[in-house]
C-alpha cells in the first residue's frame, strides 16, 4: 500500500519558515547579552534580561495565539505573527539604552511565540496522520539545524563585522521566514483554510487540558536541556576541551539527522512508549558520560547520545500533545506544549545557574543524569499509566 506523501511543497515551506524563525532566535540569543555588556555597558544580570523578557513574552503570547488559531484561518495567524517578528527585527537599530532593547525584545518575543505556535499547528495539519511521528521528527530537525548554525553565525557576525551587521543579518533571516511562510498554500485540506467553530474567549480555554500531562514531562526534562544550552561550553573550557566545544551541537545534530528516518517511523508503527523509555535512558546515560568526560572522544560521544535521546524525546512529546487533542484544538495543544516546555527552559536556566554557582559542572551534570531517570517515572504516571491499549492507526488523515 502506498504511503501518503510527506514531503509536499507546504511541508517544506513551513519547515523552512520554522528554520529561519529559530535561526533568528539563536543568532540573537547568544549575541545580545554580549552586546548589552560591551556596547550598552549594562551589568550581567541586566544583560540576562535580554533572554528572559523574550522568553516570557513568548510564553504568555502562545496561549492567546492558540485560541486565535482555534477560531481563525491558520495562515492568517502565521502571517500576522511573522510580520510582527520581522518588524521587531528592524527595530534593533533604533534604541541606545537597555530599556529600549528590552521593549523590542518584548515585542519580538510576542511575534516569536505566536509564529512558533502557528507553524507547529500548520505542520501538524499538513502531515498525514499515519506518518505524524515521522513528519514531526523531520520538522523539528529544522529547529535543531538552526540551533547549531545560529550561534556560529551570530558570534561570527558580531565579532568580525560588528553589531550593525548582526542586526542586518537578523532582519534578512526574519524576512526569509516571512517569505517562506507566504508560500504556504494550505489548499490540500479544506478545513485548514476555514475559520473553526470555537467557544467564547476565556482564560479557562487558554490551555488544552489533554496536552498538559505530556507537556509537564517535557518541561521537567527541559530543565536539564537548559543546563546544556547554558553551560556546556563553559564546562568544556573547565575540562580543557575548548577546542572541541563548538562541535558538541554539531555532533548532536548529525546524530539526529542520521537517526530521524528510523525513530519517527518507529513512533508511528509502535507508539510513543517504545520510543520514549529508551530515549530517556539514552539521555540519562549521555549526561552521565558528559559528567565523566576528560577527553574529546567521550565529550563528543555524550553529545551523540544526548542528541539521540533528548533529540528524539522532544518531537515525540510534541506529537503526543497534538494527537491527544481534537483536530480543531491542535493550535491550542501546540501552544500549551510549547508554553509549558519553555517555562521549563526558563526555570532551568535560573535554577541550574544557582546550582552552578555552588558546585562544579561535572557534579551538576552527574546529578542531571539521575534527575532524568525521575522523568521516566513521571512519564509513566502522566502518560503510560493513563493510556488504554491503543489499536493500530486507522486510515484517518485528520
């Protein structure tokens, strides 16, 4: 039997839009705190607000975007969000104070939160139901590629050519997201282009309840992922591996790329539990190996194991959040998952930062490996135990 087509023009367009969206995010994520310190002469704590304000505004805007997606045309929401995101990118040339930059970061975060919710919803509707695990896995690869490329491009731009070039680059990439978003047609399924019947606006309806349990598991484990994003390069310097620190996320992404054709298909064939438990274990072992690393080989092996473990878990959890919701609630489910997940990232950056001030990074990552195993218990009680045996996927493409 022929499988329904996955690599359609719309799927490629929305994945590219997501790539450019996250590329802009990562280009600015690693450079704006440095810009605030060097050019605006702010304190380190104030420079950290560049990221905090952005993430908080994204978290707050996502449930509102989810409700909008429930009642309006998905493409209209996407384009509105990408216009806000691109317009905010243009404004970085204007302010000369930290306060001015924080206002722009607030606006930029709103556009980012809305846009990531919209692309996640649109891609969930585009992917055939029988290939949703596989398709979501490939879609999330666009985020992973941006995570690898963004910091490299951003740091090179600000170090070699200065902040004006950095801001020009971020505008070009943001506009790239808008252009690729414009090319999404959504004419393959009538219900995607029609406003959806929705209940009246209320704060109670800002979250999709079916997506909350798996979102909590994702947020719980995201705390460890935030420890990687924030401190793995510092840890590499501490253990005298600065020369290979830049390769950590490159190896992470390569392993993801090589494994994606298999893990996504297995999710569709055998269900999430067969994928989730081994992935949690791999994530934990990878963190343990990282904590014990003393040479480049073990350091990069840990990157590969973490890439296979956490890199598989994130799209798996997002797929569960979407599949557990009604079709018209997918926008709200996407918003719920990403908002709770980002809350874990934001909380993790703060909590792990406090811990890192008291213990060395090797001990921190060692503790994280056992913390991840608690995540397996949490996954069992919040997802596995609640699931009745699920029959094999039927021929439904909604």
